[in-house]
């Protein structure tokens, strides 16, 4: 159950800097590498000779070389050469539209003629010196939609992340969910509360007092296929909340690109783009480390949840008001997947 005619974050360029990277995305084995001229290429991770994965091979003069018997493949999926063989009648393999942008590699898993790079989301923070970014990747054994549910309902922070970003007011503050076309927005504002440890750290890092009351906000935005960007932050109480002047607030965007691997596993590209001390490399590292620890707590919960769901597939789950963000996001996905399968 995934959308195919769309862009997914596949990897980051460092992952194939040394050798080709094999990665399963939406059930398809794909190999990523740099072809002639240094541009990113993505083709099936399947050598047409005997089916060996190309990701076990290497790159030579921009051609992907099979590590089994040396067949060389061009980035358009056409066999280019093989020692002692004529390759002009060898079968081609599939190549995928792929774009390197914002520090990520985006792959189009559907019909290639429908791929339009202008539909890659615009990330205002990625190219701006006003923002600093750090992030990582987790491989998680769960349906990618469980992660969408998780991120569109942050009440879990009170329980799963009690020592870092959780606080009881998350449970108490009313949450609003709005559907705007194919976007779902879930918002929560907590006024005049104590900042939890992570946000106290952020306040200090931004040279702000960390022992005064704050207004805190969380605005989660889902867009298809499975991107969730969350505006989060705190400001000294009474200064305008998320509209407070920069000298009173610490704010960031939690970045979540969720890429299905199989029906029950996914690649989770997580990160934080912050609008304070953007050039502070040490701060980037320490936030990355803290966020990585926090998100590992989600990983444990989701993998255990997935195992339970697989063991009891017939049991119906509840849908509470706090689940509205995830429910609405899944509804949009279901609709788009159905439309895609009807057309194709
Ligand atoms: S399997 Fe690739 S060259 Fe033989
Ligand atoms: Fe979480």
C-alpha cells in the first residue's frame, strides 16, 4: 500500500560516495551511484546476466560494473559492455528518475514519464544561511504509516519521551486538526508552561533564560506521500508565542521523510532545521545526538507495535480524537493510492 507516482527521499549522497548503494524502496531493489559527469543515477539492483545485485559491484568511468562477471551498465539501464561479449542484444533494466536536491537524493518510483522535479517539496531551510540542519537515518521494521500516525499525534511525547520533550501539558492542551486539500495540519499550543529539558537546552543555546515560563507550540504538517514537517519551539511566555521576536524564542522544524521499504519496514530520514545559531557546528552535533536518542525511543515502540499488529491482524484498533491527524493523513493516502491504481 504505497503511492508510486511521487518522490521519496532515497538516501543522502554520502551513502554512495565510496561504492554503489543498494536500497529497497516501495518493494523495489534499486542501486544508487554517480554516473558519467558525476550526476546521481538509479537503476534496478539486478544484473540481467545472472541476477546478481549491482550494489555488490563498483563504478568505472561512470559505468556501473557488476561484481560477478563484469557486465557494465549505463545509467539509462542499457548494458554498455562485458568482457568477451557483445551486449547490443542484452535486455535492459529499469532506470529511475532521480534528483539530488537539498542534501537528499529523491527517487520517483512510479511511471517515469510522469516524474516532474518541480513537485519535490520546497524546503525553505535547506538553502538558507539563516537555518542550521542536522539529521540521520533509521531503518525501522514497521509499516511506514505507523510513523505517520506517530508524528501526527504528539501526545505520545508525554510517555515515550518523558525525559526530553515530554510534559504533562501536551496531554492537557487541546489539539486541532485541519485538512487543507492534500495537507493535514495538527496544531497544539501550550501557554505559560515550564520548558522540558530539550527546550531548556535550546533556550540556553540561543542565549535565553531557561528557567522562566514559556509558550510552546507544535504544528505538524503531513503532505503525500509521507512527509511530515513539524514546526516546534518555545518563546518566553507572553511574547507572542510562535510569532515572538527572535530574541525571545528558540524554534525549529522537525524534518521527517518517511520512505517505505516493504509493507512492514521503512527508511526514516529524520532531522532538525533550526533558526537559531545556524552556523554553530557543535550545537548541530549535540542536537543531532539528542534527537537521535529521542527518535530511537519511537523506533522501539513502533517495532514492538508492528509485531503486535502482525500477531493479531484481526483485532480492530480504536480511533480517538488524538488520532485525527494520522487518520486524516491515511485517508488522503488511501484516496491517492486508489486513484493511482485505477488509472494504471
Ligand atoms: S551476474 Fe552480472 S555479469 Fe554475471
Ligand atoms: Fe516521538
